[in-house]
C-alpha cells in the first residue's frame, strides 16, 4: 500500500539531507523513496483516477509542496529540491513530521489559510 503524503514528509527530507545542501532531482527522490518503502512495480505505476499522474508522484509532490511552504525545503528550480536549515532541525527533532508539525511555522499557516479562503469562494 502506498503511504499518504504526510507519511512521505520525513523520507523526502531524509533524501534531501543526504545531498549535503546540494539540490536533488525530484525524480531521484521518488525513486529512492519507492525503493525504501519496497513498493511493487504495480504500486509504482498506479495512476490517479484521471490517469495523468502516478499516485506516488502525486503524494510525494504534495509532501514536497507542504515542506516548501513550511520552509523545510526550498525548490531552487523546477522539479528540484534542497533541504534548508529548518528542515535539518526538523530531522534532528525526531518528531513526526506532518501537517500538525508544520503548523508551528507562520509561512505554512498563511499558506493553509490562503488555500482554505480560496476553497470557500
């Protein structure tokens, strides 16, 4: 079974941290995490109902987006990520990294409030 996007947050940070501050291709992140979770070929190729994107790409993409919005990752260019000092601190905290953890960062709160405001319109 493919984990949800929140369960991918710490692994995304861990893969980014292995690059020692260098940027990492998101495709490489996806492949390493799929290996780490021992996903089957069927799980790796399972698509969303739209058929346009794989489930794993979608979930890791959302994890990346939330981590960027909280300042734990940066996205220096399209489809690349790099860990920030805040992301390194999060890994050292041994806390579960999920939406609740990200709520401590003002940038993330502002992002989620803006998203909620947009949905209400």
